[in-house]
């Protein structure tokens, strides 16, 4: 299906949802195909290793299908918003399961907290968790240097005095720690 075909499907989306509600499998398939590019767009945002990309896309497609099957068009909400969160949540859950990091699915965490998240909030949370995990993987001294200099905004001279080394040694350790941290964040933990 080309872009023009997808636009025409979205232009007649209300009609498709009426047909889906009446059990029309062809209308259901048209909606899934129209929103499938969103899954690939989201998958690219995760920057996963090549060998995980297809599995991530597959999870995203499952999330999209579940969103189509569970969407209640009569409520007047936009499907794209609903599908975005369901699909992205399914992808995040997959990545967390594959890395054995999360005991709760993302949707359950939203319910426990009692508020909805905007996409930027989720990105910030994921980034924060990734950075914390990356820092924890560093040797203790390098972790302390990164936390003190970069996160807390401390001075190199104070850190050098604390560790009993020169300022130039602190900067060398900082460069090494940043290089390790970049590897961890790029390749995943």
C-alpha cells in the first residue's frame, strides 16, 4: 500500500471503524495496514541491535493489532494516540523482557502511578533508567567521577582531592568512563 492509499484509508477512518465494529475483517486489515508504518518508525527510535530489530517490529505489529481490536471508536478518541501508546508500550515491554529488567508490564506501571504519560515523559524515564544502569556498570571510582562532575556539576579539583590523584588523572578517568558509558548505552546492557 502506498502513501496515497494510506491517506485515503485514514481520510475515511470513521467509516472503517463502523465497519470494524460490525465485524468486517477487511476494514480491520485496512486500518492495520494504514498504521503499520508507525510501527517501523517507532522501532527505529529504539536504536536496537540489528538482530533484535525484526523481533521488535513483530512485537510492535502485535501491539498495533491489539490496539485495533480493543479500540472503542464510539468514545471519540483519536486512534493514532491510542495505537501509539499501545504499540510503543508493547515494544518497551518486549525490550525489558528480553533484557530481564522489568517485573511489571508498562501499562500496569501507568495504572499504579495513576496518571498517563506523555511520550516525552516516557523517553525521559527510559533515558534516566538507562543512564543509571550504565553508571552502575562502571567501576566505582569512574561512576563517582561521572556522577560528581557531570550529574552533580562538581569541580575536578574537589574530586581529585577526594580520590588522592591529580586533576589530569580525573579528566583521563572521566574520558574513559564516558567511552564505556557510550558503549553500554549504544549496545544495551
